[in-house]
C-alpha cells in the first residue's frame, strides 16, 4: 500500500502545471490628453491579459478609448501610469529608440485610413518597414512581391496608392504590416472605410493570418467582425466593462 501511495504522489497528475505567461498584458493603464486648458481622461484603469495566438476584438462606443488603448499596446504612446507587456517586454520601460526597434520587429499595424505614402509605389510602401530595419533590399523586395501576390495584388506592384481602390490599399497595408513577420498585429477598424463585400475579403485575410498563429488585437464597432474573434473586450467610460 505504501508503495502504491508513493507512486500516486509522483504521478504526473499531481505535479503542479505552470501557467503560460500572457503574451499581451495591460496593468492598470491610465491615459489622459490635454485639451485647451484641461485634461481629458480617456483610460481610467484598464487591465487584461491575452494568450499568444488569440484574436481579440476591442469594442465600445465612440470615445471609449479603443484607439488610445491600441496605441498603448503597440508602444506608439505611453500611459500616464500602468504598464504594457508584449511577449515579456515591458514597453512602458523602453526608451523611445528601443520602442521604435521593438515595434519594427514585433508589431504590425493596420489602420482604417491605410497610411500609404503617396510618393512611393505599393511595393515600395510594403518594403519600407523592412528596409528601415536594415534588411537586405533584394531579400525584402522578393518578400514584398510574394506578400502582394498572396493579397491578389500582383498586377499592382508598381502602382501608386492613388491608383488603387480602398480595398486594394488595405490589402497592401496588411502586406506592409506582415513584412517583418510580426508576432502581434494591431488593427484599427480595418474594414471601416470599405463596403461589405470588400470588407469581407479583408476579414478573410485576417482569418488566414490568425490561423497561422499570429496574435491579433482589432478595434471594431461591428458586432459581426467581433463575432469572428476568440475574445471580446468592451470599453466603457475608460474601463473594461466586459470581457468574454
């Protein structure tokens, strides 16, 4: 009996399992902006954690702080207080230069307004983040053309942004976000300026990115878009009002 008890004690089921660390974590984030002579508090106290490979939708009414929170998660701005962790790195503690380096290597951004540089061709726009990171130009060009081909834009390599439709520009913007193989994609209303058919095509691209294990945080006001995500975080009055 004693031996059997010892065996039970040593069995794998009795060994504590270490919980996986969150891939993205927000701890008590507070953020305000100066407007005229007063401070406008946008985020009051926001905390949550997200596992690696999950697609999260950030929802909430206009002015609830969704875009502000996305900027903090990507290190584009700093909180007044609180901390942001991405893959174990405390973004709040990085110097400005280190934050730029971290974003360039680890985070891809997709914006509602595309933010393509008008004087560059589409392929040059896609290549730009990788070239700024000091990568080999020939290698980057091959990768950019491959990404554009996957986005259905092989006939648009040398066109400028104003020669593309909104949906084509957004697909190019997604290719740009992927050029440095980021582990985190932050998207701010990526279908907001598009009609429903074009928007559906963009969402299909995000579903493929998600299937490849990339972590996605997407701001959206569209309940259908949110339904595609693994998790929904809703903001209200500067705090998390719902998570599930």
